[in-house]
C-alpha cells in the first residue's frame, strides 16, 4: 500500500518475476497490476481489481488501510489482469457496485462469475460523487480493447488511465520521477506491442483528454507519471504519421546465403546514411522488433526458402508486423532458395493489412552471386530515393 495523495492510495500488486504476458509478450522487467483506492467524505471507490494471482496483495493493502466498506469498484477494462480479482472483491464487499460501461459489463459477465445485479452502468462523460470527490468517466476505446474507459478525479487532477500510457515495469518507485529514460523505453515497448494497431483511434482518445487539467496520470501497469506531459508528448510522437530514416531488417538464415545478403544490404544502407535496426529471428525479442517498427519508414524481411515457403520464423515476423500495423511506408523481402520458392507470394499475403508500397524483392538461387549483390545495391538505392521523397533522408 502506497499513499499517492490525501485519501488516495495505490493498493495493487507488483509482479517482479513475470517474464511473459499472455503467453506472447516478453516482460524483461516484470510488471505491476495497479489498483487505486479513493476515499471520499461519503463513499469509497476502488479502481480496478488486479490479476487474480495478486488479489492477496490487494486484500492485504485494503486491510492495512482499515477498509471495511467499498461502495464502488470502477472497472476500466474486462481483461483479467485488471478485473480477475472482481469476484473475490464482490464476495468480500457484497454491497459494492461494479461501475463500468455496458460493453464492459457484458464482457465481464461472459468472462467470470458475476451477475447483472453487481453492476451500475455509466455513460461517456458521466460522473459519480464520493462526497468531496467526483469521478468522471471517459470512454477511451481500443487502448487496447473496445470497452476500455478512463477515470478523471477532478479535485486532485489525476487521470486513472488503465492500459492507456501504461508500461510493463516492476519497480519500487511509485512515481516516474528521474527514471524517465528507462520508463520511456518500457512505455514505448508497451505501446508498440498492444497499442500500435489502434493508432488512429488513440489519436481521438488523446484529443478527448486534452481539455482536462491533468497533473498526474496513474495507469494500470507501471509507475505513475508525476509529469504527465512527458508521456503525453511521447504518445503524440508515436501515433503521428511521421516516420524516420530507418530500416527494420529482420532475418533468419539456414546456410548463410540469406545472411550474406543481409550483410550486404546492411552495409549498403549504412553507406547511404540510413539507420539499420537489424534483428536475427533465431531467438527474437519480439518487443524490440515492435519498438523498432514504431518509427521505421521501411521494413525488409530476410528469409531462406523451406519447402517452397518462407522460413516459419520469418513468416511469424511477417504475421506479427501485419498484426501491429505500423506506419511503415515501404516493405521488401530478400532471401534465397534451392529448387523453387513461393516465399514472396506467401509473405505478401501475410502482410495484407500493411498500407505500404512493396519494393522489388531480391531472391537469389543458392548462394548470392555478383548480380544478386548488385540488386541489393539497387534495393538500397530505391530505399534511399523513397526516403528522400518523404524528406527524411
């Protein structure tokens, strides 16, 4: 239990040892499941109910505060890392009402043993009073599920933002403070892995909170922003249409043919003043790849051919890129084959959601010869010209 301001506490749990989220997202620095208790002069509200594995921490913190009654449980998001503790909370505080929107209510009833009588349904912009404090609800959908809301506590100028502005970062610091550099990277990874596909909707959500006087942002994962403009400005950059003079070059090689092509293209791009962010897909950190995709103007996938198709790890990288839908403007592919290949056609299909121009792929038969290497120089020239057309090179 940690005091944020008078009558406002963080009461969730820190998961220091977690290293994977949803069986997919690496957590190199653990995470936290933040929950907030707000005591008004008349009523008490709990914001979010933690992952079920951390409900013991939640109840211990409530006991330390002497909480014997909760009037409202604000549910921002139905995903279980924020709501999994709800059944236990309602069992412990049976008179509490779960306050959320209609869509979240319906999803929560689908996901866990809760009934309609447990809920109070609110509309966008509606407020509830705790006496001397008022909670205003702001619908912020697709950060990163369709039902997500945020809560603004006007008297204390705090935005409780749920996944919006979050970071998977287990830390003893309650506030970001002087740790901005590290938190920036953690928040960018978080944005890239789960928010980036909804970039255009997040633009609208940012616009919704702009009129608010926000002095603190309290997300559901990671430390609290005591200088909120730091993370708001970062989001404005990430969701903008601007790209950088960078190429994400993700590859895997079986017998060094594709690797030789990757080495050649890397050098060719560097000599043309283009930054290369290179990833070996043998043991990839998908979070690092996702972060690189936030800014890069171009993505190039390198893959050998396996049974006529792209290597499965290269295909996965294409699938991941397609799912994240970065603002990348250009894509291409390089690689090699032995007796035949449909890899370009396959990868093009896997990238069907990308609104990016496909540059001429370079596919070598066997080990790349001088003609293949020349084509890689031509691909580098093409990338440079495309970047110049965007005024970034």
